[in-house]
């Protein structure tokens, strides 16, 4: 099989809980499963984040090279069997898959007990974002956290922050996100829509979807992953429920939560997921074998 298709499916993997639901393990295994069936497959994670304290080893691995990404994007990039489509027809096709190429927006957090961050998160504060732009990498620094002395001493030595954009309030940050973050995710969505092989889109935390609702990509099928189970949904019904959730007072204009969507619709199937050892979790082909019943139910949602 060549892996080329006129209309390859797109699968969304979302998490039903804020704790580590196993989305990346499931997504990487799904990429391997789809690549075995179709010849090639691609996984993307539009938004990601990690914590300076809890994910310090991952932080050091990336920033040792002056970069910012997390273990999830690194694992998903490693599972990909080919690159996404080029940014546009005039651009050369990318030759390598990197965490930044499949994860255009990454946020670094820090625990701040007793303090609410600029974005309203209790006991933690965002320090900086890395955004993959048309011209390269852009960093956005929380200037209020910097003024308060919350940035780690070595952060500016590890990342090129001298020319980074500083934001000191939500209105200012919203402007930067409209200018940089949203276009970065829209560019990724366009590349996904033009990639001629199956694509797996892994969402962020318990957010229902991280590509634009009105963009060029709608999921053909959805897996909502919790520890021990995966709930499988038809893509069109999930998308309609997400649109309804977007109009509810509880939800923000861009971040609908998974439970607000799934409470409106019934899954096509609920499949048990076995616990996996660390060596299995780190090998997508082995995950694909162990999670095969869930992946079969997911692909059946598209094919039937």
C-alpha cells in the first residue's frame, strides 16, 4: 500500500480527565496502527505545555539545545512515518519531523503556591510560550511574572528571550495570541488538511479540540481516552456537540471541555485499555498491538 489517499481520515484523540489520561501513548500507538494499514501516518499536537518543576528533566532536555517542547510532542514526532504537507505550494517539502513542526504552540508553567497566575490559574503561573511562526520561532514571556522575579534564573540563558515579546496583562496577551498563536494553529490545520495520509490530532489536557472549529479539518472519528478505557464517537456528532458547547455560558470562545461535549452524545463504543509497562508505552508498535481493539473500533467508525 502506498499510503496515498484522495480523502484520508483525520482522528481526534481527546482526554476525559486533567490527570495523565494516556492521550499521547494512545495517539502514538494509533499512528503506528494507521501506518501499518495505510503505509504512512502522521500525528500532531497543536498545543502543549509542561511544568518547570514537575517536568524538569524534559525542560532541561529541550532547553539544553535552546528549544522548548515537551515529552508528548517528542514522542508523537518520533511515531510519525512522514512529514506534514509543506506550508504552501511554493515551500519546499519538510525533510524531518520535529516536535516544533507538529506542535506549534508550547507553554512553560511554574508552580506558584498561594498565587493565581495572570491567566487565572490558581497555584501556577505561565512563564513563556514558544510559537512556531512562518519565519521561525517566537517566544512570548509573561512580563508580570518576570517583574515579580518568578522566572527561573537560567531561563534567559537557556532560551533566546532577549528579543521575546513581553505581555503583562490578559488584554495584551489576547492581542498577541490573535497575532501569533491562532495563525500558527491555523497554518497547522491547513497542513493537516493537505497531508495525503491519515492524521491523528492529539488535544491538550481536557480540551475538546485544539484546531479551529471553523477551520479546514473536522475529525472523522474521535477517541476520548481515560485511564483504562477509550470512548469512540462519530466525528460529525462530536463536532456538532462541540459547536453547541461553544455557545454555553460555561465554555470559553475557543476552549470547550470534553465533558461538556460528551454529556450530549452517546459513544459508538467503549473499549477497555490495558495497563502498559514503561517499555511498551515507549514503543508505538507494541502499543498498537495492545490497544488494537480500541483502534479497530475507531477505524470502524470511519469505514462503516
